[in-house]
């Protein structure tokens, strides 16, 4: 699967199983009538390996819900959702309008701009801003409630690789491979059961099914419920010869349905399709060997379709998985150390443990910050070389002293020293005390000014000077 195939595949999965929405949450500790609005893309599936493709390309989290027996991928926030939409919107059909609306919301409203009071608390949006966000929320809610699709969406697949990838994603999300068995009865005048390979796909958006019909043939109809049209369209492709072009194009790109597609290909290649016909035009009975062969593949595919277990078709190498599990469960190593030992991404270690149903505590989960090494290097220069405190760095870069924890965590993550961690009384040497006293007496620095210069509290300066025998005034301005 090349990169264009993968883009098309992810677009197909998002159209088949995904959700594009604007999440509204009531604010805490403020007026109960105010809300926050967060763009989010989610996908729920029984097979985690499909979702791992999204996590590898766009980041995001994958969680397992034991109650629903599903894995759920979620990507929220401006940048993550924007990356997904910018790349996949041109190739979406059913979810295209929702994707465009959410992208418009992100571009119109800058969610990073948050008004704060003097003490750093977030001030609720003014009424006009709140109304603007609420309008987009209601529009998205209305689009998500649509069960029929009357509007036209211009979807152009200029590249055949993207189109094939998209169709493979739809098949993995909603498709069904079967071998139909027709038993002998008085109505069909059969002496032996009949076995025919088939593929079916049910969706509410007929435009997606038109892509299959135009490329591979087959039939397309709208199902009825209680005598009325239900709005669910069903595409069917039946016949051992007719289904082969579809299988030959998409089988290698499938994940969930790949084993079932391979069973049908093996079935078609193994059976004797040259049936003998009698003089009156009816088929002559098949041999017992051919009947057993057909029944074998019929039962094999039936078992696969009825299986609720995830097939062992993950992207990770089995040896790598075993090493990760051993290091975590036996050697009790944290995720960061495992990632360093195996030279892999920390998020990949975490996802591997989750896929193997190994509980990972919140403390052990990887916390991958959005600030890179270049920013940490600049903060280290200001902190450890120019003497600024993490609080002053936070005020300089974020205009918010509460972001000092962000600065501190970033420095620690890249291995830089944070002075507030050093509580030793030997930290402040006699040479430093002498330098401070020189600034205090010769250059006219106040205790407070010395503290600001070195990024520490004034009480520390006063205490160190007294401990080294220097006499200071109670107050100096």
C-alpha cells in the first residue's frame, strides 16, 4: 500500500465508520450557562489495527471499551483535527459537508484566544462569541442527524490509487464477503447444493455505492422496511467470476476483511468451474470431492464471519510485541525506558500494551508535549544561564504565570536542570554569597533586585547572606 492508497483508505474508513463533530461541554467553576466547544474526530471499530493507521499518521488516542467491545480512536484539538480534515476532505463523500463545516469553524474562530482575568482565570466568552460558537454547534448537530443525502457533493478521484484505497476503506468498514449456499429443493430442481461467492455493502449514501457499481458492475437497490423505503441502499456483487476484479484490486489493502477475501480467492482458484452439462441442458452432479471442497470453504468463511475475536493481523512485529510486554510486565520498566531500549516511539509502546489488553496506569501513559527541543534549549539558556525563573519564562512566552509548569515539564523531559528541584543548602556557595554582597553594597542592588536577577525568592538571598556572616539592613530601596 503506497501513500496515495493509504490516504484513500483512511478517507474510506472515516466515511464508513467515523464521526466528525463539535463537542460542547459545560464549563466548570464558572457560570453554568457557558460552554466550551471542541472539534473532534472519532472512529469506533472492533479492530484496533485499522485505528492504528490513524494514530500513526495523525496522532490521537485509542481506547478499548469493554462494555461496547469496541476500540475507539479520538483526535481532538485545533491542529490535530485540522491536519486530518485538510488531507481527507477532498476524498470524502458522506462526511464531506461536516468536514467542511468543522474546518470553517476552526478557521473562523481562534480557539487559542482566551480572555483571562488578573488572577489568570479564564473569563467566559462574551455573548456574541458564545452565540457564534453555538450556531456552528447546532449546524453540526443538524448535519449529523441527516439520514438521507439530498445535496450533491462533487467528489473527484483524479488518482486511481486514491480511489482504490478509498473503496478498500469502505469495504473494511461496511463490506461483507460471503459464500452463498443454495440447498436442493423442489423449487430449484437441484441435485447438489450450489455455492456462489458474493459481496454486499449497505449504506445510506447512494453516491458511495455508485462508485462500486460503475467500476465492478453488480446491482444496487433500496431496501424496504414494513413496506416502505428505509433509506438504506444495498449493493450486491454475486458470482465467482464477477467478484474477482474487486478482490484482485483491494485484497492487499484490506485489514479486517483481508483473510475473508483471501478465502474467497482461494475458493475460486481451487474449485472446478467447468461444470459438465447434460443433453437436456441441466448440470451434471458434481463429484463428492468437489462438494466437500466447496463445503469446506463455505464453513471456513462462515466461521470467520461469525468470529468476534480480532484477527492477529497487527502492524507490529510479533517479536517486538513480546519484548515490549516482557519489559513492561516482567522487568517493570516505564514506557519511556522501553521506548529507548527498543528504539521506537513511546506512543507505539503504549498502544501495543493496550492492544494486548494490558492495563497501563495514567502515571505510565506517555505524555508527549507539543514543545520541541529548540524551545527547551532556549528556555534552558534563559533559566540556567541568564538566571530567569520558570515563572518569569512563562510570563515572557505565554503571559501567564500558571504556564510555569509547562516550562518546567518541558525542561525535565529533555534532560535540562530545573533549579527549583535543588533544595540542598550547599547550592548557594560562599562565592555566590560574596557576589551577592558585592552587588548589595558596591552597586546598590536591593535584596529584591538581586532575587529578580537570579530568578529566586528575596528570602533566599537574605538567608544565604546571613548564613555567611554578612550584615544586611532590614530594608533597602
